[in-house]
């Protein structure tokens, strides 16, 4: 296969939002909203904009990409470039 990915392969650590639906006891709800919000995603960096990044985990030999994830830059904790597989 002789095709190049769209951008750098990266691991992004980011903070997500959280919600709980319905009625719960206050202690149960507090435990839910105090839970970890840290997420990790791996993909090719499709966009590195001033206020957001976009990752795509799926690439096709034809140049198509699939399943984009957009993350606000305010939510990004770290971004690490990964070595490309050989």
C-alpha cells in the first residue's frame, strides 16, 4: 500500500463533559458528577484549528476518512505525536 495519512498520528488526552438523567438520591448524583472526565483518543490529526482539533481514526487507501471526532482546544490536556506503524 502506498498512501500517506492525512496528518500526524496523535494520542490526545482531553476532558469530556458529564451528565446524569432522571431522578437520583443526592449522594448517588454527587458520586456520578465527581467521576473522572479524562478521555484518551488516538487518530490522525485532520484539523488543528485555533479553537478545536479533529481526529480521524479510520483511513482508506482511496483517501477517504471515517468517524471524525472534534474536540475543543480548551478541553485538550495533552497531545502526543505517535510513531507511524511500519
